[in-house]
C-alpha cells in the first residue's frame, strides 16, 4: 500500500465516525426548530376536553339507564348520557323514565361492545347536569366520558360520530392504568 492510499483510508474512516455522530444531531436540530408541514402538532382527541375536569358526585353513583337498581362499578371508566337541564338540581342522577332505551343509550352500549376485551373496564350510565358547569356546550343532550376518579373529562354533542367516541375511549383505555 502506498502512503497516499493509507492517508486517504484513515481520513475516510475519521469522517465516517464523525458523521455517524453529527448527522443524527444535526437532523434532530433541524427538525426541532424547523418542523416540516407534514408533522401534525394538533391534538388527537375528537371530543371537547373539559379542563379542569368536572367532578361528578361519587356519593350518588351513576345509574344505568336499563336497570335503575344496578350501580356502576366504583373503579371503571363510564360512558354516560348527559342531560343538561335546569331541573337536574332536584334529582341529578336518576334517568328519565322511558319504555325503550334512547338511540344515544343504544349507541353507547354499541361503543362499549366494540371495545372487545377492554369492554369490562367501561360501564354505561346517565348523568344529569345543571346548565352552569358546561356553559360552553350548546347541546342539551350529549355523551361524556367519566374517568375512574369520577371526573367528567370529555364531552361529545349528540351529532358526534360514534367512531370518534370509540377512538378516544380506546386511546384512553390503552394508556390508562386506572380502571
């Protein structure tokens, strides 16, 4: 081997070693300060996030619409039908008396069934709220998600796509150690 070839080989080895360290650092720097438009910096939830979460009265457990005597489990997620009315102050957690379940109750049950093996972690319920806690929401009837700590964390109006509720609930169950 000639001396020039040895120098060239040594120089190439040195550049390769430095580039293995510098290229990832430079690319991370560029992507951090100048992200491309294809990166989504938006939120991934579909419903309206309640911040701060609205505490639900845990002393009066949520009633299941299909069976007034069955009470939801204490440490489970709850997919609730929410009624926003002024008369909710009198009897806040008693569902309206109806001969057949409403379409919203049926859709909530279908969402829970669609969760598959995670469906045991979610129960269905009914919640009646006075208009004051959710002033930003215009609907009088909606679906909500209550976490195992009895806090209403997300709401969807009655016109929301059921697939969006399913995706949010699935994501919550995936990353949650509660319930």
